[in-house]
C-alpha cells in the first residue's frame, strides 16, 4: 500500500503543473538537481570541512564539496566560497557572527520597503535583537534613498551595511553602497539571493568588485536546491586575510552541524548549468518576461510600485482597491490557478498580516518556457481575478476580520469568474512542462 505522503506528493506535483507560479522566490529545479537531491548522499553525516571532518567515510563527500566550491568560485570570480549554509537566513546570521560582536550596529533596508527580515528587522528577529539595528528606506520614487543611507551611516557608524532586498523591483547599486561603506569604515555585505541568476548572466550589476562578502540562496533565479552560499571577494580578503576562516567557523561550530550533502552536490550541478549559454538566455528571458508583464499590468490600469521593474520582480500596489486588499487578491489568484504572495508596499497603510500589495515574479514561468505572449495573457488573468473580488473590503474592526475572511474565501471558491479563469490557466499549462529542457 502506498504511503499517504507519496499520494500527497503526487497531488502537489499536479498542483504545480496545473497552476502558474508567480512567487518571485520560487523556481523549478532541473531533473539532474532533483535526481541528486534524492540520492544516497542524504545518508552520510559529515560535520566539518573537506580534509578535516569529525566523521570517517567522508572521502567522496569531500570531493563533492570541493567540486561545488571550485565551480562557484569560477562562476563568480571570487577566491573563497562556503556552500554549507542550510538556507539564506542562517547564512546571513553566520556573516554577522563573523564580522560583528553582539551590540554592534547593523544597517539594512526596512522590511516594509522591500528588505528582508534578516537584514536587521527590529525586535522580532535575531539580527534585530542581537545587534543595534539601523534601517534605511526608499525615496518618493520607490528607489533606495542613498542620501538617507549616507546620513544614517555617518550618524550611526555601522559595522556592517547590507545591500539586499526581497521585494525591491529595481537594480541594486553596489557601487554607491561601497562608497558609503568606505566613508564610515563599514563592511559591505551583498545579499543577492533574488538576483543571482541575473548577476551571473550579466543582467544585473555584479557585487563582486564592490562587496566584501556576498550571500545568496541557491533556489531562486540560480535554479538550484534550497540552500545558500557565502562568498568572500578579493576586496574582503585584502581587508582581512582570515575572513574565510572566520566564515567557516561561524557556520560550524558557530551556528550549524553537519552539512546537507545532497544539497551540496545539487549546488555543484546548478553551478555547472549556470555556466552554459542556455542559462544566460534563460536569465535574459526572465527580465524580458518581467518587463512585458509589468507593462501589460499597467496597461490594464494596475498600479506598480516605482512604476515598473528592472529585474525579475514586480510589486503591485493594490491601495486603489482598498487598504489591506493584498490578502483578498492573493487568494483570488490562487482560486484562479495562479499563486503569488501578499506583500507590504512602501508607506504601507495596512499591516504586515493584511498588506496592500501583491508580489509577483517571472523566474518559474520562464523555466517552464513561457515567453512574452504568455505574460500578456497572465496579466489579463491577474486583472480579471482582482476585479472579480474588488467589492470584498477588509473591515476596519479587527474583531470582524476573521469572520470576513472566512466568508470571503468560501464565496471566492465558488466565484464563476475565478473558476473560468482557472480552466483557461489549466488549458495553457498543458503546453508547458515544469522544467523546459530548451531554456
């Protein structure tokens, strides 16, 4: 008898095939990466580093990890790489562990302005509780306000400045961050988790000439497994020749135990794939798709934060539909066969739990082989889905929210317009595999 878990996995695979994934931090791994992740490598525990493990029987694991490291070094042109972080959040904490002492000042982009929790979000995160967090924001044009960054840096003298984002649709100017970091003697850490694939393909400014340390997850535009990498640049090692060793020590024994060897091998596979001409074409198509999708949404009257995008990500401002409308919009899209995520927008008038934005992106649909015509169609579906539920406004009385959402979701699941869109979506997705071999 087949275990229930396998039945649920089959259902999840069918969901992914039939629906359109628009979450910018999601992608689809290649068959080779998938094969490695389910290999015997998960059987081996190998705490430590190549040549200095605490467990015997790690000779082959050593070769795999060293190969992954060498490929990533070549890919980015950096002298040091650690491929052991379990994911982006602990990787960022490891960097702070290596560069700062508790109480030192950390500077990052505000969460509500497109930053990440691990960039020093106050009080509720480790980075915001163990370090003195200073947060910069955006200007009226929805772009990073570098005059504010400079002013805060000069006043607060941060030990580390983080240049990174999770919901920022524009290119990160690492050169400007470097200038400010040099003015105050700060380390510059670039978190490129979202744009790694674009950086590799030359579709986004590279942080390598400017940052001291670079962190990236491996499952977004890099199209690898769910893991992370820490890179130290020539600039970083010139400042501190022991920086690589400090990063290693921050990972283990600082924060982690044994690495996930199957993930390490899958990173090696993804790095090899990222070196191909096909990957560059893929990254170029991500940007093309995002640009077309953004313009198509605007043509239908939707408001975009900053007026568009320069990368893979689009942030829709739903305030014209009502404060806190992101929750209703995200659920409506899901019923209609498209999944995105509700998100705060700059100068959010709602709350992080019931925000006024919708965050979408093009890495996954591009992996499936969708191009400009499909982006036009997706924009139309998004608009129709949002319009279909626009009368559902979040009540001002918080006590009424739970009952309102329950009623809304029940009615949305029966909404004829949303269900009709879902049929159209399912018809389209029949023409696109989860991983398109020709990308």
